[in-house]
C-alpha cells in the first residue's frame, strides 16, 4: 500500500521533466511511496486528471552491488513483453539522467488489482485458491515459451551454462560471507553446513538439469503478481530486476519453495508455511498438479516446434528425468536461500543490519542448508541418473 514518502523525491523536478517527455502525465502530481518494493523505492503517482502511475527508481547513495537495482533492465524487459501474452504493466518512460530526481527511474502503469502477500491465499474459497495458483503457473509457462530473439532480448543474458555460473557465483559469495567477523566478538560467521559436499554435487554438470535457456523472471512468486480485483487472473508481473536469460526450472522451483520449506521447523527456519503441508489447505494444488500444468503449457520447454505442435505426452523415462531435474533445481534453490540468509548473518555481524528480523533470517541459514543437502541426497536415492 502507498503511504508517507520515506525517500522523498523532487516532485517539481519530476513534473518539469515529464512536461517535456511525457506530457500525458499531467501536473501537479501527488506522490506516495509504496510499502513494498524496498530494493528499488517504488512510488504511486496520481496525476491532475486522477490517473495513477508507478515510478520505480534506484535507491539513493552509493550502491553496494553493481548488479542489483537495475531499473533500466526492468524497463527493458517490461517494454519488450508489452506485445506478448505475458501480462505486464505498460511502460511510459525511462530516465537515466541522475540530475532529475537523483537516480535513474522509469514510470509504468498502475495496476488496480490484488496482491497476495501470503502465498497460501487466505480468505478465499478453495476453488478460487486453486484457480489463482493455476493462473500464476500458466503465466510463468507463457513467459518461458517466449523466444528471447522474437522480442529483441537475445542479448539479455547468456544462452548456456546458467546453473554452472550460478554455482560458481554462490561458491565465491559464500566463501566471502563465511569469513566475516562479528565486530564485537571477532567470531566468524562460518560456512554453511555441508557446503563443500553441496558444491561438489551442484558443480557436476552430469547431475545438473539439461542445459536450456529462456527468459526468466528471477524471483517469480505469488506476491510479485497482481491479480484481477474479482477474477482469479494475473493482470501483471512485478519486480523484474533479477530477470535474465536462464534456466526455466529456476523460476519454477522458486514458485514451489513454500511447498518444500513447509517441512521445516518454524521455530528454527524462516518463511515456513505449515499451510503448504499435504492436505493442510483446501484448494491448494499439489506440486505434481502444478508441474503437470506448467509442462502442458510449455509443451514442454526445450522440445522441437514439431513436438510442441503435436503435444506429445512424455514417456515414463522422460517423466522420471523431468522429476529428477526439478528435484535438483529445488535443492539448489533451497541452498541459494541458505546462502542469502548467510549474507544477512554477515551483515548482522558487521552491524549493517541490526533488527531482530535480520538476526532471525541470519540464524535460519543452517536449517536451510541442512535441508538443501538432504534434498540433494533425495534426488539420487529416488531417481539415480547413470553417469556417462
């Protein structure tokens, strides 16, 4: 929801720039900051004629990461997808001139719909819950069907080696995070449990999912979607700053995360949703239903045009390999979450984050890492893949 502006912007400077670049957005503007979108400050703009827009900008000050907060990247993919069947907000303009309001920004349409912060989708009937989740899956599959070249995004990322690059990146990050020492006690954050074993397992290309690439969102989950006010239908996907060309299973496994973390002890781990345990919530689709719907819409990812047109059903061997690949991707996704929590622990140790919530997330790194390693072991126990 929009509220008091915590990171104020120069409204007059913005109005002056818009008068030249986008005169349809009429001054004076009423500006309020949304409570979400904290990575990139996000504002609701209400124009003089009552129409509403959304402004996304980079945070003020020196940025720690050179790859995060890419509002230019968000604008590029939103604009590219505007003529596809993937629902995205309409974009109006991109300003890369920092002198206007202090940082680059872009403006897009305001979507008047529902955002469900809780992925369990409370306070709806079971059939609505199922329909909401089903449309989220269909929309993700539609995104993954798009040929990047067809929308001018063939250079949006590398078309190969996604998981190998991810493993190398997170290995470097985790190694650095583990060495961070507490400013008071001098005690190091320490490495994640089973870190070396997981790095060896994830690095084995023969164990990884078959290499393929699509446009990916990078953080696809229920609370990054805007749904129609009354219908169980996605009207827009938000928060594209991590989008790239990558492996489609990274998005699917991210969407399925609460089904897996529901198994953890909520007293020790974070973002645990007991409602995702089997039969705990009426209308919530099962993981197998979600994956079947996803692959039916993609028909499936990676097949030839001829096979897609024939909608050939996967053979038992193909289905088993599909399950194994998704299990691998889910194990890696949980490991990545543990690494993110380790990073929060490192910021707590360096007194760059001091809230109780930050400490709780940091403390959740070990249960997540142990769970990730168990998932790695489960992959091989349930569906071993012959080595070549």
